[in-house]
């Protein structure tokens, strides 16, 4: 994927070009779960690199409040994507990590799917929800280019050949 900076930013949910050192943030805090989700797209110095990052920040648990399903305090980096210019007008993602797993060149179109994953996460944040990362990884970052022509039931698949005589119950 090689696109203009403005198009790459739009794919990441940012509606304007960023200046050096500028960020575009999203944030949601769930007080019942004690989790904050922050996401941001930031431009590096000199307009030479762009990063998109999502992280969870966990509240400190009080004694006896251990429900076992989350960390106590600290943070977890969910996603980090880095993009760089390839020419004077085109940019492309160069790295993609989700929950410490490297997705770079893992499957076809990983760059576009990384942008889709980021947008899906910020859509959850904008709806005042903590993103369900496992579900979004399954939906947005799966390799759907399977061997044998794609998934079964896919629209646009080749129709089977039908012999006209078989339709009328006639045999030759």
C-alpha cells in the first residue's frame, strides 16, 4: 500500500494532515472495569515518520478486589504501526505490532488491514466502549486469502455447470 499522506491519515481516522510533533488522540475510561483506552496518531519530527498506537492503562486494584481478569496498574500496548514516506508524495506502513505479535508481511494486504483494525478500535472508543481486542483481531487481522479460491459461500464464486437434460429428469 503506497498512498498520499492525507489518504493514509484518513485510513487511520484522522481528517487532516498533521504537522511535525502533532498528535490526534482518542480516549475512553471505563470506571467499572478500571481500564483506560488511549489511541493516537502522531507525526514525528520533520514529517519523516508517522505512528499509530493503542494502549490500555489499568487502575491499581484495592485489596480484595482481585477478579483475576485484568492486570493491576500499569499499561499494555495493544497496537503500534509505523509508517514512512517511500517517495516525496507516497507513504506506506513499515511495521505493525498487535499485542506484541509482528504482523508485518504476515499476510497479503497487512497494511490496509492494520488501518482497518485501528479504525475499528477508535470506533469503539468513540462509542464510549473499551475495544474487544480479541474479537477485532479475529475480524480485521485474519488472512482471508485461503488456498482453493477463497471462503465457501463467497459472493461471486463461479456457478456450477448444469446439464439441461438433468434439470428435466432426462438421461442420455
